[in-house]
């Protein structure tokens, strides 16, 4: 069974305090790994897609990396507006197409 | 990217009734998905809806409970039938598009359903 585990469940940082969120996965066949940001009461906001080990992508203060077993979302010098729940999802084959399997997320709080 | 709207944004329904959720996309897409997000939980795929074919349901979800229509490449509906309090959840529509060399999956704002 395809599984995605995110850690920690919750993380509190001071503004400017860099850290990383982890997403580990056990899947039958990884097609891609997706990162999302979700604010309360809203749908997930797409951040990145990663396809192969060693791949990295950046967007403002966020950088996502991928290995064969896990992905990291690095947050550099976070600001309070980075507070949100960050979701990781793996894209796996399903019949003739694919589907996303989500982790439970990491709730990030950045204090001013 | 893709801009997705959903109607209604929220609703309160009595048990035994049904709610139909509409999903509209600003561009033509092949793949559309419906997800459920229960309170404090992550997203669970209900079904994949491709235009011109029957929806494909995930384990634990059945067509009689969650009928889906996909009449064209920009629109889909999800009906949650015979409502019970356990159906209280956020329902999200999603589409897959080809971005700059990668596939990206975008989500609508969600429909918050409360069943009394």
C-alpha cells in the first residue's frame, strides 16, 4: 500500500529561523512528488512537482528536494506569512493514469 | 496554471437529503478529480472524472453515494447522496494541467458541507 508520512506534525519557528519539513514515502511506483501549501478554509495551493532523485526547485523562501525515499521542504528565513499547513503528495500509477496520495501535513507557525 | 471555482462554497443540509457540488475550470482539462478532506485530516481521493467516460472510484467510495457528471472539458459535478453526519467534510475539485515541463495539479477553494 502506498504511504506518505510527513514530519513533524507541527512546527513553531521564530521569524528568520530556518528549518526543514520532511516527507517520506513508500510507494509501488513514484511518478512524481508534489508539495502544496494550505491556508485555513482554503484549497491547497500548488508549490512544486519533483520527478527524480537529486532534483531541486525553489520559490521565494522555499526549496524542495527529492531523494529516492523522501523529500524535504526547506524554509529559509521564514516570515509570519509563511504560516500554513504544508502538504506532500506522491503521484502513483492507477490503471491507465495516475493519482495523488497525500500525507497528513505539517502545520507551520512562524512567530514574529 | 488553472483557476477553479466551486459552488456552493458551503452548505448545511439535513440528513437523508443530497447536495450537488459544481466545479468550473477556466480552461479545458482532461483529468478532473474529486477529493474529501475530513476535519483535521488530509485529502482523500474520491474519484477521477474524465470527459466521455465513466468516473473511476477509489476503494470505499461508490457511485450510488457519490455520483459524478463530466459533461465537458471545463465542468464537473459531484453529488453526495443520502447524507449522514459522517459526510460532513470539505469537498474539493482538482485538475491536472501541463505546466512548464511538469504536470501540476490545482485545487478549487472547496465546498464545506455540514450535515445536521
